[in-house]
């Protein structure tokens, strides 16, 4: 078979939308999991069968994981040439010191940004464990998972955790005859809604706000389409998975 299946979270906007559009343009099949469906994504599908969109709150981790696991187990692996999970969705809670972040915001950020990727990866690997086709997991991480920043405790923690569990999964899958390859990839700085949040934050609560304003004013932000293309190109590298924690700005 030549059909390639890509499961993409956060495919309704930003870089997720750009990646979904590019995958569809390449003729791949995409399952987009997001809080809402996207007419822009639907317009990029060469045929209705190429795109499935689920409206699913990733903050409800149990429901999202159960739904994905059940769906994957209903598929025939002989219908596919490869299967890939792209954990792209994430949220930034209130930009403030941890002492000022509401517990509900903190909980949602960690559920969407870390718990859901771990749970979806777990059911993805479990449901496809007997599949002999190539399997990949790509986590869209961040440089903020590798260096601390004030008023970003939840986001930094989610991305650092994403890197850490990827390392563990890589060790586990290496022992399997048809194990998946996994990479936690930082995509660089991108002009998305998150960047708008960061550069619009109150300087008193976010000491690094001037740096983010400077990135925008200096034209140093990649467009979602540019960044998405770099992330997808990483998926196609023959050495994908060799460096589990990586950055698109690295060779």
C-alpha cells in the first residue's frame, strides 16, 4: 500500500493547520484532533476520504485516548504504508508567576500539553504494537522545555516533560522488532497566536516580554507554513529518531 496515515493534534489553526494542509497536498490521509473542525483544512483535502476531523477537547484525556485507541484498533494495518502521530496541540495559561496562575488554568495546560500527548502516544503504540509498517511519533516541543523562563512554569514544564517521556519511549520501542521511532522536536520561533499572547503580556508579570516583541519587530519569526514544512521535513529524514530530542535549527 502507498497510503500514509498521519494523526495530528491541534490541526485547526496555526502551525497545526499548516502541517495538515501540507500533508493533504502531498496526498496523505490526515486525522485531525482539535477542539473544533476547520473549513480551511477541509478545503485542502483532495478528496473527502483523505481527511477526518474530530472535535475533541484534549483536556479530557481519558475520552481522547479511548477514542483514538478504539479507532486505531478498527483499522486494517494492511491498508497503510506507514502511520504517524504528531502531538502538536498545546496551550499557554495565564502569563504570570506560578503563584498567580489559577489552578484550573495550570491543570488544563498540563493536561493538553503533557498528559494528552503521553496518553495518545501510549494508546497509539499499544493499538499498533503488532503492525509491521513504519510507525513514528513526533512531539512538537519547544526551546522553552530546555531553558527556564519566568512566568512560563506550566508551558516549560509541559515541554520538558514531553522531551523526557520521548526519551523513555525511545528506549522501550528499541527493544521491539517493529518498534516506533520517536522525536521531540523544537520548531523554532513561529508567528502564531501564542506569540501574540507572549508579546502582549504585561511587562510586570512577564520579564521577557521585550524579547518576544523584538523577535516580531525584527522579522525573526517563521510563518506557520515555513515552520510546518521544516517539521514535516524532519519526519522524512532517514535518521529520524536517532536524536530523540532535537531542534529544527540543528543540522
